[in-house]
């Protein structure tokens, strides 16, 4: 049996931080699992981290080579994939510190607990964004854009590989991560996640004001009422994805409780000061080792430079 103490980070005196639940983070949940040992979780994550890191840099280099880097950071999916890779790399760093730089008899996520509180708040925020945005991007792509932007686009082999990595493997990485970690979702974080999307939409207006080019055609107000419909659909879908993830996290914990029987799940309001979560380590389901990212768009504006490859949307 493995014992997890789930020691929380220091509570904040800031009311806003408390309301969003940013200071309710229990770092050991990020580096442990209800289904496999912490070392096995590290091994499962390793190829996903490496794959994402490689894809990100190949994507950047390829966009430079094809003269498309000018708009690289304008695309929501580029930002989403950067966030996913940052989360995976950061988590793997802390996971390594947890496994090999603390005593096995008193294993403690010191690298999380000893760092500045703001870094932990940012980590919690990052986790909530990647679990939502990396559902949104693949779903929208495969539902609306795959036929035009992938199957009928006559892509080069490298463009095709990047596209698959960005629009299929990301979802796989996310599912593996959510199933095997023990992270909790804070309900009030839906406002920060939604606010991030609203902020991005404002940035697209700034880009249009400077370049007279809409990053995504559905944002173009000149098309009439249909633009408003897309704004509403995207807004609702973001919220749906968030609460779907909240339900998925709870379902994961229920399954873990059923498997282990005596494992208790506490909320921050009713948990005792010192909680020990018991985990069976002999249950280690197989895991694949594929990883990647995604890029959402709803079509390109006609003003897009003619050099642009059809993979960038």
C-alpha cells in the first residue's frame, strides 16, 4: 500500500485567491495516482512529455521555414499546445524531484511546497485551462474542419503528421493525464477559464485592427448574425467542457474508491487536517505512449497570405 498525505500549500489571505480555490492545491495529487505507483506514473508521462516537446519545436521550426511564424502566436491552438507542453514539462520536473530528491520514508513534494505561492496558483490555473482547451480544439477540428483541412488539403507528409499530432494526439494525452493523476477541479475556476477565452477574442480584434485579417472567420462581424451564433456556441462549449471535466474527475475518483474500497475522497471543507489516501499499487493498467497538440479554427479568411500552408488554422 502507498500512502499519500496530500499536504496542501499554505493558505492565502487574499479573498480572491480563496474564492477561486487556487490555494486549495494539494501538490502530491499531481505526482501520484490511484491506479498505479508514482514511479509508474512518471514512466507513463515521460514519452508524452518528450513527444509534445518535440512536436512543439518541430512545429515552430516548420512554421519559420514556410514563412508562417508571423501568425504562429495568433492562433488559439498554438497557445493551447504551448500551455499543454508547459504543464507536462513542469509536472515532470516536480515529479522527478518528488521521486528522487526526497527520502522514500518521508516522501513529500518539496519543490511545490517550497516555491513561491504564485507559481502554485499559476500551475493550478494552467491545469484548468489545458483540461478544457484540449477537449475543445480536437472536437471542433474533427467535427467541422477535418475534411477540408486534412483529408482534402493535399498536405505534405510533415504537415499531415503535425496536423494529426495537433488535432488527435492532444486529446489522447489529456485523457491519459486526467485518468492517472489525482488532481481536483475547482468549480469557480470556470470563470477564469472562460475569461481566458474572452481575453483571446479581444486580442483577435486587435490583430484585425492592425492587419485587417481575422484569425478565424467565425469572428468576422461583417458576415452578419452568424458571427454572433459562433460566439454563443463557443462560449457554451467552453462551459460544457469545463463541467464535463469536473464530472470526469469525480468519476475517476469514484472508480478508484470502488477498486480500493477503503479509499476516502474528501473535499476541502470536510477533510481533516491530515488525510492519508491509501492506494493499491498492484493495479497497473496498460497505457499508450503517444502525445501531441491541437489548433482550432473555423476556416481561414480570404485575406490570409497566399503562402500560408493549409495546416495552419
